[in-house]
């Protein structure tokens, strides 16, 4: 297994729209394993392939307390969404920032697993929020896009400054 590099905002590669997965082979399953390792190590509760510079419609997540409920969603589609809720969100591509975002409260999602088998899930609470956050990544969208341009620019400038300082060390 391998730890993958997570792209950081405002890297333009995070704005790429991901393509559907068509091959369910060992290379895909290796990518899934590497993404889980990267997500648990970060640590995070979700990770989209876009964040590791792979532009395929694939995400992994585990919102359980004990980190024992790994989920893989490939080519996910939202079939139904209802209600609204606000929750604080973070993002491994926007390290150090948590902001409130309004999203659907419940979602019904169809996806494929790493063997190409279709399944449906109904999610609410943090699971629903995480699915929507990760699916946004596959569209090239980040949670900072829900904030005012003033807030987003402030975050961008701070992260750019941190990156420059890290290079100088
Ligand atoms: O997409 C990502 O960058 C992962 C992100 C997912 C997410 C978090 C919160 C709301 C919606 C989506 C994260 O995992 S940020 C880190 C985080 O939330 C966390 C880290 C350690 C323990 C518990 C949570
Ligand atoms: Zn994210």
C-alpha cells in the first residue's frame, strides 16, 4: 500500500471534473486501498480521487467512531435528496479551516463497489454531508465555494503563504 499526496487549495487540479470509472481491475482496487490508507492516516472521514490527482469518479469514506465502516462509492449518483441542514465541514485539501455549509439532510445514492456491483444507500447526518462533500470534489467543487468570496480569498492567501514558507525552509 502507499500514502498518496493530497492536493491543497488553490491547486487548479482540484477543479478537474472526474470521468466515470469503466475498468474494475486490480489497479482500481489498489487505488481504493491506497486512498483508504491515505484517508485514515491524514486523518479524515472521506477522500475523493480528485484530491489525490486521479480524475475518476471514485470516493472512499468512513464516518464511524471506531473507523471500522469503510465505504467505497464508484460513479455515485444522487437519486433523491430531502431537507436541509447546516454542519461544520473541513477538507483535507483546505487544511486548518472548518466552516458551516448548508446541504441536503438526507440523500439516497446509487453507486458501484470496487467489483462493479451496483448498490443503493440512504444516508443522513454526517454520512449524508460527507457523501455530498466528496461528490462535489468529483465535480471540481470545494466547500470553500459555498463561502463568500472574501472568506474564500482570505483562506486562499493564507494557504498560499503557508506553502511559500514551507518551500523556503
Ligand atoms: O474530503 C475531504 O477532504 C475529507 C473531509 C471530509 C468531511 C469532513 C467534514 C464534513 C464533511 C466532509 C475530512 O475528513 S476533514 C477532517 C475531519 O473531518 C476529521 C478528521 C479527524 C477526525 C474526525 C474528522
Ligand atoms: Zn474535501
